[in-house]
């Protein structure tokens, strides 16, 4: 999603139990760094700034620290992942410094 020139990225993954997960793809601890985003590596996601990894089954639960940011309005069912567009737009400032190589 793009809000006024800022790309807002959602990290989605399927954990080892087949459960879909979704978070904002920026790090709670490393925000402000151009590399404060996660890349999936097998059954984990790894922060590209500090290198800390997390198992996919924990995505969306952890508050604070080096974790992807949970989406408060997130609703996941068997076929859909939904969230409030307004929540994503409100988070646009978190993504202004991220530059992917």
C-alpha cells in the first residue's frame, strides 16, 4: 500500500502449523533505520537491521523489542486476511526511512 509516497508493507507468512500471520513489516526496536524490515528465512523472519530472528508462529503477538509491529485491527479467517485501511495509513510515518536494497 502507498500513502502519499510512503510504501507501507505488510509481512505475511504461514507458520509451521499452517496458520496465516500478518504484521506491519517494520521492527519495533529498529524503527528509523533504513533496514528496519524483516525477510523470511525458512520458518523464521529476520530483521535486516539487527539480525534478530523470530519464528513465524510468534508473529503478531510480541509487543516491544525487536519484533514486527502487530496490526490491531487484524482479522484472519480460513480464506481472508483483513484489517482497517485507516490503521495502515496512520502507520505510514513508521515506514518513511525504510530503503530496501
